[in-house]
């Protein structure tokens, strides 16, 4: 197959190229495409260096599949024309996720969204935090019908790209090893940053995306809307709070889910033990529970801390972690292509 990777020099684009090689996706020709400032750089695939070309509709012409991670504005500007020319465009941005005619898919959770494909057009990859949540929530929803979800996310700085990771590293270095002043900080002396709303080193920041008129941020609105679409649950009540934490890789979510019937912790564990894309790590007596560091580099959501809500037999609390660059973005896109063309 002829494929293009649009945004090939970014964090997710590079991860896509690595995964395509790891999983031996049937690639006859690869075209790494990016912005004009990245044109001419080299990326390796199959033991060969490939020159990055500037993204234009002509540069993608004749490609069977385009894996896209270049931001919503680029996707909106280029993908309709590229798709109209005959390419399946699998897009990691938020540009088309909520369009009714665009599938939004996590193949382990809602493969039915891909029925009737492949054909030229656009398929959307969900937000990385949404993926972390719906991988364990999907099998529980199918079994018991989730009616309400309260979700809090703890999101790694790499979700903001290389700039976010670099900002954390620079602030940690600036603060040095002496953390005692942080107990009574001189706020004017704390390191400023360009990426996050507040200092991220030794801090958490309850703002991802811009604040909207209803008080939620753009990230929170994505999680709420996308969860409903993926689970085909338009009436499900969802409230999200998104928090940036000083972790390099791996998003985590804490969820309180209510269901249409009673569901026990034991039933939930049985369902999740057999769920694709999920690894159950839930043995409190042995001290086993998920963390983002354990999820980093992996292909599954790690799920644990499953508890019955107090005085409720129809509500569960649980905790899920996944690699935001890998399963939360690049891998999901490639799994969509595998589902379409296998």
C-alpha cells in the first residue's frame, strides 16, 4: 500500500512511523509530509531514510491511506481535498470528530463505526484522554448501560507536544533540587512558561484548552461529546475536569460511572479481564494498581482501583492509564487502518 504520514516530524507522527514498522503494516511506499520548515529532513523507515516533503494536496495524490497528526487547522485546510482525490484519511485532530458523517473509532470499543469502509473519506481518531476512558468503559457500558459519567483526567505534558515536555524539563532544572522554598514560594520567582497557564513543575494545572462560556475547557468539552458518540449514548450525562500534571508520558483518568442496572466489582473485573485493549491491574491487597509510568510505551489501557460506590449497587469508581502518544493517538490510527484493510 502507498501511505502518507502527515505531520511526520512531530511526536505522534514519529510514533506512527515506528508503529507501522513494528506491526509490519503492508507498506510499499511511504511519504513523510510536514510543514515547509520541516521539508528536507530525514525520517527512517524500513532501514531507509526518507526525505520529508512539504504538505500539499499534490504531494499526497495517489496515496491509499494518510495517517494525519498535524493539528485541526491543517486537517481542515487539506484533508477534504486529499480525501476527495481517493485517499482514506485517518485524522488525529479534533477537526472532524463530531461531524455526523465521520466515524470516530476506537476499534476495540466501537468497530461498528467502521462498517462499510474502506472508501475515500475521513475517519477521526478520538482525543487521547477519551481513548483512555472508553477502553475500560466500553465493555461495562455494553453489559450494563452507562447512564452517567463523572471523569477527572490527569494528563501528561507530552500531550502538549515537544514544547510541553521541554517546558517541564526547563522548569525543573531552574528550580533545582532544593524544593523547600516551594513550601512557602515566592510566586514572582516561580518559572513562567509559554505552554501551560501556570508553572507545571511540582504543580498541577486545571486548565487544558481555552475556557468556554459554560466554564468547561475545550479539552473537557471534547471528552464529554466524544464519549457519547463512541458509545452511541447521546443521553449519557458526562461531566469532565481535565488537569495537566508534571508527568512526561501517560494520561490517567478517574471515573465514577452509573449504570442502568446493578453491577458489582467482581462482574466488572470479569468483563475487563477479557476486554481487548485493556489490562486489568487490580489487586489492592498486593498493592497492584495502574500508574502512567507503567502504561508508557504500552498498547493497552491499564485499569484498576475498581470500587463500588458507597450505598450504590449500580455505580462503580475506577482508574485507567494509557500512553497518550501511542495508544492515545498513533496506535489507534494504525489499528483503524488494520481493521479496514485486514
